[in-house]
C-alpha cells in the first residue's frame, strides 16, 4: 500500500509533497529549499513551541485531528527517521545528510497535511519547529543529548 493521497492538503503542501515523493528535488537542495519554503508559507501563524520530536509525538497523540491508525503510522515514521539519524551519527552512512533531511521534510509535510484545518494550533507549532528540530537532529552533540 503506497502513501495516502493528500486530497485535503493545501496546494503548497500537496505540490511540495508530490515533488519530494517523485524525487523531483532529490539531492538538489536549491529546488528542495524552494519546495520547503512554499510548504512553510501555507502554515498558520501561531504562538507556542514544540521543542523536540517527543513533544510533537505527544501533541499528535492528544490531537483529535488524526485518527488512531494514522497516529500509529506517524509514530512509526518518526521512529524510523530517528533510528536512521542514530545510525548516521554512529558512523553508518547508508543515508547521506541531505537524504535524511529529505525524509524528515517529507514526514513533516505528511504530519502538517494531516493537521491542517483540523488542529490549527498544532499545525502552526509544527511549522514553527520545523527548522529548529532539524537543526537539533543533524547536530551530533544535540542529537545524542536528546536521544541517548
């Protein structure tokens, strides 16, 4: 079973997710950055923070915007990204850092699409945390601090 279509996603999220899923941006970060920027423009403006992936997972757990089975799928996807980053920081180079960032961005877009118009506060908090979370995940020291 493939990824679910983004039927209700705003055009920016749908287009960004489609381009990333099709590999249209691949390793070319310039194109990926344009897609990423377009996706973030669709974000609602809210105050509040998500400081780590555990806080995001807790927010998803408590949100009524996402059904139980999708919550489980998202939890599994979050765990997979974390495991791949653990392996990367431990020296395994199965995925490059740009590939891991692409996987992270796809996951964040998937979560944002599930939240939009259903949980505006969490959706906005996710968007606000997108870049800071990635900064923590890609930095070996901060990653080990949070996930060891």
